[in-house]
């Protein structure tokens, strides 16, 4: 990844975090999001890179990669914290993880995940295997939405759309389009959870988030923010 793309990614994530915490001004969503670089934890980055490298073998699937990364996070006690930890991989559209995500979607007959894909942990890990470490409700949330790969095409590297769309999946939002027609099926014409950018939006889209997300998804974010507040807020204030 080029330095300028890294900078763009970080700025896009920080902007999203700000929107989720402080917007809309009259009634903020108040969802705290903290962004950390994996590179700051050497064991973790080594392990994740080793798993990503396995994807150069086409028989190693996207879901196996997600499952093994989850197991690695567990093994290194990344989950031994109050709040969920999730992983975003930002890469080129011809990287092994992007190819694996696309071929897995094709196998599952799902709509092609054009510029990014989010996955949870598949069925074969023991359902209760991690209960001892952290609260099971939080863990089940992470298991559903654990890792996203963002791989915009070269001419879209300066678009926040894919980054925000996939991160919002990590936060539990679903898509706002019909699986067959790929048409938007929500009440916001410029909703960030639709399949591709709508026509007529400028390069700032989907900013500000609160104007570019439908009521249904906004409600979900608020519910999630409340849950987080109940859990982490109580702990932080005590
Ligand atoms: Zn999506
Ligand atoms: Zn929507």
C-alpha cells in the first residue's frame, strides 16, 4: 500500500469515528470507535501476515482465513478486553484476500462483493469455546462480524464509500439492496449501505454520515451505541 493510500485510509476511519461519536449534532449517535494499527503489536501482525500469506494458495478460503484470524486473536488474548476487537484489511483489488472473498461469494452464489467483503466466523469453531475468556454476548457479536477486507479498484482509492460500508458491517449493519436486482431497498437515496455509489453524489459522499444513511440503519447504530454504553460506559465510569 502506498503512503498516500495509508493516510487516506486512516483519515477516512477517523472521520467515520467522529461522525459515529458526535453526529448528528442535535442528537449524536455516541458510538465510541477506537482505531488501532495492527503494526503496533508485533506477534499479532506476524500471525496475521502468516494467515494472509496462506491465501496465495487458492484452496485456502476467505472463511478459513477469518476463522484462523479469530482463533489467533483469541490465542493472543486480544479479546481480553471490555469491548470487541475487529480487523480491517485494506488491500488492492487483485490481492489474494480480495480474490478469495470474490471466489467465495461466487461459490455461495451471493452478489459479487465488488470493492470489499465482511465476514464472521464460520460454523466449525466450537460455539461455546471462548466463553471462559469474555462475555458470550459480545463474543457472538464479534463472531458475526469479525473481519472485513476492503479492496477498492484503482480509480476508487480516494473514495470513503467502501471503507465506511465495510466498517459499518463490522458494527452490525446489513446491506440496503435487493440480492437479486442489487437495487437499493431503503428510505435514503444516498444510503451508504447500498451496492454501489448512487449517481450525482460528490467526492465527499458519504459524508456526513447522518445524511447518507437510512433510518433503519441509524436506529441499529443507536441501539448498538446504547449496548456499548451499558457495558463499557459503566465500566469506564466506575
Ligand atoms: Zn455490504
Ligand atoms: Zn439504507
